[in-house]
C-alpha cells in the first residue's frame, strides 16, 4: 500500500527545492541538487508577517522582512 501524501510536491515537509519546486527539499525524497529550500507554494503559503512552518530540526535564518525569491 502506497503511503498517501497530502502534498506530493513537498512530500508533506512543507518545503520544496528552491531550484525544483516540484521536489521536496527534505525527507527521504529530498532533491538531489541540494539547493536551498523554499516554502511549498501548494501547502506552505506564507503571508508577509507569517513564518512558514519548518521541518523537524531545521532552523534556517529567517529575514524579518520575509523570504526573497
Ligand atoms: Zn533541486
Ligand atoms: Zn507542499
């Protein structure tokens, strides 16, 4: 039985590869390019003053002004 994922883009981590938005940045299927992580556009949308949820054990430096793309 295949494990169902709520979000196949980020593998439910809430983060995708910055270079490849269709691949998760963390987890077992993390993108192999080792690019920077970016909040998943499908399930981890953030507002101007919000902080995106983070994967376990991951503490990036977050600019108070928000994320740059
Ligand atoms: Zn990538
Ligand atoms: Zn997602």
